[in-house]
């Protein structure tokens, strides 16, 4: 298999089937996609189309049924659980809709938790830059419960980038936020790409959120059915509406 160093993440013929009570559900039906370094991709599609499964398999949180996941030049299936855990911690950031901060820890402790766990030497200059960029300097000693939703999500993003990961996966990061707060969080993700060369892959239902991205891919029934460079809000909305009108089938 050739190595694509310009891609932060690559998935090839990715499938994931869940079996519950003898019933098989195909969440991913053969997805091929590459995510270039320093780009921001939005992943859209109807509920149940496989968006979260794509993120979780690409992030090594879940093993695919078949196919390959590459983080840079590392193929995840070849890693032991221990090495996979280490790769997830050191090279992947994950931001969830529900923030998933640790309530007993301060903002600062939450942000440096991945560093603590990895035993890596903290890059103080980078951490200071991250704290400055997320605008939480005055809140470092506070606990998550003392913060607004938008502030909590900014802490989660700071935690995700603290290790300078190869890629930050975000599953509906603005799903629990109001429009104004969502805009702040999206601008922060955008700046991580533009100013710090990070790679972001973000699931969202919202065409306005997706318009912050460089590229929008749309899933339906576990396959990519649209792949659009820099579509505006109107085109995104139109393409999602066209999916609802005519179920798209892709050969193969
Ligand atoms: N842990 C699981 N067990 C069984 N089925 C699952 C599980 N996770 C997801 N699925 C199924 O896989 C499909 C894709 O789910 P998901 O990736 O969560 O979609 P999306 O994020 O686009 O809403 C759905 O049919 C869902 O019900
Ligand atoms: Mg989902």
C-alpha cells in the first residue's frame, strides 16, 4: 500500500456492520476518502447514514468490519490495542457534542489531561497559544459547571489540540449550542486550520456550520454520495434537499 504523506487521514473500502439480536445493520458500506493535512471537512447526511461510525472508525475508537484506516503512514488494523490507545492519545483529537469534560477537574486540568496521560513533555508555548486562542485564560481555575456551553466546548477543543494531533474529529460539536456560540466555536476550529495547520473533520447537520469547511462530503446509507469543494450554504441546503427528494444509489 502506498503512503500518502499529504493526507492526515485516509480510509479505504471501509465497512462497519453491527449485529444485534441476529440482525445485521450496515453502518458503512464501503467508504473511500482522504483528508488532506491543513484542511477542514464537514461530513453531513441524514440521521443513521453512518457519520458517527465513520468518525469513530477513522479515529480508532471502533474497529471496522473490513477496510483500512490510515492516520498518516500508520494503518490502524496493524496496531495492538496498546499501540492503538497510544496513537489515539498522541495523534488524534476528538470533540463530542456533549463536551465530555471531567467535572471534578479545572479548565486547565482538563486541557492538559491528555498530556498528563501520555507522559509527554508539555510544549508550554503551544499550550499558552491554545489557551490564548480559545480565550479561556481567565477561566483556567474554574470547573466546567461554572462555564457556558460554548465555553465548555472551547475547553474541549483546547483539550483536543493540546497534543497537536494529526487530526481533530468533531461529532456535531455545535449541536448543543445556540447560533452565536456555535459561530464562535466554528471560528475557533477554522482558525486552528488556517493559523496552525491542523486538520479538522466535523460532522454537522447544519449547512451554516458546514459552510466554514473547505469541503463537504455527504453520506447516505453508509456511502459517500456527494463530495463538494467549498459549497456555500445555499448549495449545501439544496444538495441535502435533493437527497431527501430522490434517494441516491451509488453503484458498487
Ligand atoms: N453500537 C451500535 N449498535 C448497533 N447499531 C448501531 C450502533 N451504532 C450505530 N448503529 C447503526 O448504524 C447506522 C449508522 O449509525 P451512525 O453512524 O450513528 O449514524 P449517524 O451518525 O449518521 O446518525 C444506524 O442504522 C445505527 O442505528
Ligand atoms: Mg451521529
